[in-house]
C-alpha cells in the first residue's frame, strides 16, 4: 500500500539546536515513506550535524548557503520554494521564530521562508525551557501561529542541558503526522 507521502515534495529546514540529530531521523522517515526531501541547514546547524548526513538519508543535495556553486544556476530560495509542497523546520529555534516574525532574510533558510514561501509551514520548536517560556519567544511563537504556521510540540521531558521541562522537539512520527495532515 502506498504511503500518503509518496511523491510529496518536502523542504526540511534544520536550525542550530541540539535536536538537529532528530532531523536526520525525520528526513530518513520521510524518504522511507516515499517523500522527496530537500534540506536547508543553517550555518549553526552545520556545527551540530553535517549536510552529508542529510544527503545520505535523502539522496538529495543539502543546501547551506545562498551562494551555491557555479554548476547550479537557479536562484535557491525561489527554486526551493517553487519546488516544495510543504516546509517543515525541525528543530525550530528561538532565533528562527524571531526571524520569521521580523522578516529577516540573512541566510538561505530565512530568505526562503520570509521572502518566497507561500505554502504550509510546520514548525517543530526545540529549546531550553527558560528560552521557550521567555516572553519575547512566546510573543514570536504566537505571531507565527497568527501568520498561519502549524506548531508541533515542544514536548516535556529531559532536555540536553540535563534539566526536565518543556522544550524537547516532537518525535519524528508526530511531525510526519502533521506533514500528512498539511498535505491532505
């Protein structure tokens, strides 16, 4: 039986949170379900996980910069936005929420989202409990929801810093369900 995601074009944005390792699992699960996945990693995400990881699990190039090599003549943020049916950001950091609300276009991911994206967007927040509960972050989270973004998580549990609380990125299976719902 074919998956609901067979042939679907998913743009996966990976921000610089420790939960970036879960994004590789999500990319693998999406690909295994038949989706075609292209990935954009922020510079900070590349400090935690490599583009080669995503290329290996998706069979597609992973993008890290607005300034791609000369063999690619397309304008990245436009061509990726035109290509994809849905974008999922996992992990979505406090920095990304601020960029979305402010319309800041200072890298490939934020430029794609803030200047070229007009389709469903799913955000899987991941950050420390103190960051998540910060009034500025909460203001930005609410603003992104008002702009039409769907949030999946964050979840409560053990965080990378060793504390317990809300801030864990949702599990890939839950994010997959949100993608299926967005594409239905």
